[in-house]
């Protein structure tokens, strides 16, 4: 019998991708998970604060002003996926010190600063993001950064290797 069982990185990253589908950002859909001991503690996607109008409902100033990717985040009313994941943990009193963060995209420099102070120690991401400061801060902080590549059929391929995990 052949198992079609994803390894842990694939499992969490595919969940992060599913979470990103709830995004209300006009420019990029991002999903993030905070994970500890193979358990999901918190999730987040990018969008406006709870109960407020989203960029998909009222337009986004960054879009209207044609702001380049990775710049002038403060103009958008949305929170980033990583921020929402950290806030959700705080809201429910869930400790995330020492946890790992999975994000569909490399966190921006604002999120990285929060990730550092939240005590998150590993960051796994799928797609890159144009933010040089972010990479500099990650390097300096000692956070372990790893790009996870998921190709079609990767889950089933990985399962043969990691079937015992
Ligand atoms: Zn926006
Ligand atoms: Zn961010």
C-alpha cells in the first residue's frame, strides 16, 4: 500500500496556503500559522481589523497610489497575516515563545520585528518578498529561516521518505 502522507513542512505550508484564501487584500493573499510541537497554536491572514471595512470593499490606497510591493505598508488599513497570527495568540492567551511560524510569504520587516519580540525562533516561508531590511533583521536576530518548496505531487513523494514522522 502506498501512503499519500505529507511531511510536516508540506502539511503546515498547505494549511497556510488554505488560510491565505481568506485574505481580503487586493494585492497579495498571505496566510500564516504559529506552530509548536507539531500543533497549530494560531492562524492569520492579511486583512482589515475585525469589524472594519476591508480593502476589497472600499479599495486600497496603496493600490490607488500604485505603491511598490514592500513599501509604505502604513497606508493600507490591513494587518499582515503574521501580525494577525501573533494577535490571535495574545487574544486567547496562548504562549508562542519558542514557536515556529509558517507563512506563505517571507515576512516583511515590520512583521519580523514583531516575530523577534514574540520569541518565535523559526520562520518557514514559500514565496519571497522584496524587503532587504527583513533579511538583515532575520540574520541579526538568529532566527532560523527556511524556504519550503511545495511542488505538485511533492506531498506524495515526501510521504515515502517521511512516512514514520
Ligand atoms: Zn489595502
Ligand atoms: Zn508583514
